[in-house]
């Protein structure tokens, strides 16, 4: 039961091309696009056991497994997705994709715009959560999945799960909304804007068209990621891990790396700026800021969720201050008022927002119990 | 899913008070035994609330929708009059905000079912006469480690109801699965109340 060591093994990414124009919330139209995705497990004959994993800000389609045995790291949710794991690939057919605007293979700002032969750059349209869900639904059509046994996501991914339940009620049996929020608070938008400003004001950004300049706004990306990381950890968690530990044992009275936390953040920032696209970062944070399914319904989340027919699992983590438990409880309250079935767990954790990617025991138990219920229901 | 065939006697008494197809909120729902039984046998709908995440997990295993929450802070997740029955089983004596939860129960629900160990039970009185705080099957704690901080007898609970404009619709007093009609406050160890707003 508690075997968390098995893996889906060696996996391969796939791509799907779409040439039906996608009309976006911004009014822009994406004439054609490509989605990069991976699947694990087997779709059953009834096509009832499919699960969609929606990624968060810096995520992608590589959810589980490795491309080669020598890969240092497995997919970003390998600890939760695999044979015998809570999202059990022995029972479910699991789909992960890279969202539009991403930088891991799906059409995004760094892709070539066929109309110009140049990278989209600053001309790539801004994406919203509903736009992504529409694109994901087309991928589902392509894969022959009429109805997801579950749509699952943490953070920005949880917003997509929530949006799915509203936009395609008949196509979602269960929505698992983890460490998420019904909309961002002013403070949350503020953090995003500081990150964006760091990127936009980097001289190497060139208004978003840095590809042609052979430049990368590394400094901006690095700062954005460092800031993000601070908000994904809790004060306690950070204190526990780093405290005031010094790299060299004593003060150096200078501005080089001294404290371990500085070293950690700079390392994370550097690593991130090596592979992540600056325009994608901007776009993802905007999608977060714009998310507000209640907006069209007179700011009444209950009214928006009344359309849903899915059953819900909502989970939050006690030390998560970026997407605090209070925000998850807003979702729960609206679901109860809308007369929906909902399970809510508020998990004790020191891991802050990052906890949704960790394995705190009650979290694993809750996921496992809930997904067992889903599996029994869809006869997976 | 674990099938719940037979209910504990005290939970069965509560279940008998719940109307078929009604909406039920079970506060301090534990492993979800009551709601699981009600969902199966009376086609009820609703939620359990529990403070302990492990109980939320047990509820999910029993097919019950549970919401993790702290009853002491009220029932803010629930709108007025969402439920037909709101159940608080053997928990009120362990709460700090006793009066508040009683009022909240009848804000979110039409009827409340409250059960508690009767402090007036003769064996408790006897132990006090012997110079000790009572310890029994329904009160299995020592004075220094008990979670039970608000003891009451039948008359005390009824007085609290009157104070808050709450009407007692039905009262049952039990002692080891037997209903006690004669001298209930002396002979009964467990009290069951079905209450509603006056008027």
C-alpha cells in the first residue's frame, strides 16, 4: 500500500498538432498550435480511467518517470504519480501536458510564429486559465477521453481543475484542487508583479524580443525565481532547513554569498534562468492574476460553481501563506453553498506552498483514499 | 469501501431521528460511521466536520464527504439553514465555546441533535461522594487529562436551551442501551436531545 518507490520507468513525450483556431479570452486568436504531453498507464476499454494533471507556474508535461535511466531527476510529480502511488498508474491512465505559452515543447513565446518565421516573443498572446482548459479539452478529444475520472492540480494547476469543473461539467467526474485559491489576493498579484518587473527591466529582455538579440534576461529571471522561492517556503521551513547557517563559518563582512539561504536561493535562481523562458514566466504569472471564475457571475463564486457536476477534493497546507488555507476554505464554502460534494483536508506541514509537491503523510493518505474512491467509482 | 452494517447503539438512536433524504451535518464526525450508515440506509446527503485530518481520511475511506475544520471557531463554511439535521455527538462537553456551537448549529440547520454524558448519573455522584471526580465507561478520563471541560446534567442543558430560545423537541436518556424513563437525571448515563429554534 505505501510503496512509493516504484516508477513509471522510461517515458516519452508526444506532441499533438491542432489547426482549429483557438479564440482566446483576450480576443486574440491562435491560428494553430502544438501541445506537448505525456501519458502513463493504460486507458481502459470504457475510457473511464483517465486523469489529467494540470501543472503550476513552472511545470510541464513531464510529470513522472525519466527519459533515460541516467536522468538525474524524474518528472516533477513522480513521488505522487506511478504504479502503487496515490495517482496509481496501474489503475489510471494519466495525462500530463505543457500548457500553451509554456517553454517545454508546447507552442509558446519562444516558438516560431509561422506567419513571420521569427519567434513569437512579445507578440505571443496572453493566456488565461479558461484558454488553457479549452486547449486541454481539445487534447482530450484527440485522446478519445470524453470524461476525466479526475482533473488534478496544485496551485495554478488547481485553478485549472476548478475551471474544468465549471466549463465542462459533463467531462469531469472529480476535481482535486490543491493549495490553490478562487482568485489571487492583492498581495499575491503584488508578488507576481515584482517578479515581472525584475524580468521586464532586465536590459537583456529587449521588450520580450530577446531571442533575435541572442540575449537572455537571466538576471531578471533569476530574481523572479528567488522571490518566488521565498514565497513558496514557510518561515519555519526555511528556518529549519537553513537557519542562520554560514557557508564559511564566520562573517566575511562583504556582499558575496555568506548565509546558506543566500546560496540556496542563488542556486535555484541560476538553475531556473538556464532553462526557463522569460516570456513564459510573465505569461504564467498573468494567467494567475487574471484567474477569477466568479467575475462573470457578479463576483459570486457560488453561482460559478453551481454549474459544476464534479465532486471535489480541496486540500491546503497550514504553513502555506502564498495560497493559504483560508483561500481554500473560500472554495469549500462556495462548494457547500452550491450543494456540491466536497472533501477538505487542511494538512499540517512546514513546507509552505511547496508542500503540494512533498509527501507529508496525511496528504499522501488523503490523496490515496480519495483516489481509491475515484478508482472504485470508474472501475479502474 | 468499508460497509457499515451495524451502528453503535448511541449512533443508531441518532440515526433513527434523521428523516430519509434529508441533509445532515455531523460535527465531530470521527470515522464517518453515522453518515456512512445514513447515506446508505436513508439516502441522506451532507458532510462531516472533524478537526483531525486522520478522521477526514477515514471518512473518505468510508465514502463520506468530510471537511476538516475547528468547531470552536464556528461554522463559517456553512450558510444559514443549509441542513435538516445538525448532529453533535458526545462532543459538546469538550468544547470551549459551548453556547456558540449550539447557536451555530441552529443557524445552519433546522434541527440539532446533541448528545452528551450525563454528569448527574448516580455512579458519577457516588464517585464524587467518595471524594473523586467520576471515571466511567462514558467518562473514561482522569481529571487531569480529560478533554471534557463543560460538564452538565439534563436540567443544565435544558436551561441553556431556554436561555437561547431553543425548544426541546425530544429527549431520550439511556443507560447501556436501555432507555431510562424513571428518574432519568439519576439513572441515565447518556442524554440525547433533538432541539429546534422556538417559534
